[in-house]
């Protein structure tokens, strides 16, 4: 694989993880009976103020921002762009893993 293709692979992974996070968040909010809430205070604000549509819009905007900044950084310095994408994937991946674990308690 060419080294220049790595940011695209990282971006695809970040998008997949972000969609998984959004899906798991929706499932948890729907099936927890109010016992689970959005842990990110900014995302929680959008959820409380605008409902799940606002939360989804916030998460998509975050995805677009992080993705564009990472790709722009990768064009200037590949290592920095890859580091940003790697950190972003780890952060969202840990949220997905935590949400998956929580989901085991609420969905039969």
C-alpha cells in the first residue's frame, strides 16, 4: 500500500467508528429507560435541546471537522495527519467499546 493512501484508510476507519458510535448511542438512549445519557456535555446539550437529530448533526459536524483537519494536516506533514487520525480512531473506538459493553445490560 502506498504511504499516501494511509490517511484515506484512517479516515474510512474513523467514519465507520463514528457511525457505530452514533448507532450505539441511539440504541442506548432508546432502550435504557433513561438510565443512560450522553456523556459528552456538548453532545448532551444538543441532545437535550434538539433531540436525537441535533445529537446526530453534532456528531456528523465533529466527524467532518476532525476528518478535514486530519487530511489537511496529512497533506502538509503525513505523520501529523496520521497521528491525528490514529488518536481520533482510538477515542471514538473506546467510546464504541464502552457503549457496546453498556448495551449488553439494556438490550436482550
